[in-house]
């Protein structure tokens, strides 16, 4: 995955923070088509070492499939791994504009218990912002405490 340009802003305490989602989002996001199989999505997730893959058609985001979706909607229901991702993907997504402030993005992710936030412009996927990415880049002062919320919550994307 290719990371976008990082714009660091110095705080009054001498630290740095990233102002907007566009400054920390992962761009050039890998995705699956709605006709791809659950098996293909799982292989892609393993290769990319990610827990979720957006489902897109012509760059328009239609849904998201997570490792949680694969376990609960495919394996636990004894569906075949050849089932289409569109059959088990989460369709009602929380998305954000690239101009959303980092703190607001983190609040959204906590409120809706999501670890990956699709970033869209005109309904087209242009990036993904993850809590893990925020923590690794130290973009958000409270990222560690935000991530701790998820250690107690299931991995879901509404």
C-alpha cells in the first residue's frame, strides 16, 4: 500500500499531530469486486496483512468485507468459500470526507466500533484511514486509548 503525503503540525507542547484524514489515509487501496469470491478476498487480506477489504465497482464503494464477516457470515453459516463477497459484505458503511479532522475521525470510529474508515469523494473510494495507522504514525494523541476500546469490542464494520 502506498501512503499519502504526511503534513505534521507542531502543537503547543512541542509534539506533532496530523490535522486531516487526507494527511494520514492509505491511498491506492486494494479492493475486491462484488463478483469476487470470499476465498479471493481472504487471500488478498492475508497477502496485504489487513482485516478488511473494500468492495468497489469502478472505484465506487459498495461495501466492506472484514475477517469478522468471513467467520460469522460464511464459515459459521457453512457457506462455500466460493460465495460472492457481495453476499456477505457490510453494505451500510460509515465513510468520511478527506477533509475530516483526525480527532473527529477517531471519534466516529469509536462511536461506530470500526477500525477502518473508508475515505470517499463523490462516492468514490480514495483511501482508508485505520486506527492502527493513526497509532503507528502517532497522528492522534489519544490513539492508544482509542485502540484500547477495541480490545474489548468485536471487530465489526456497520
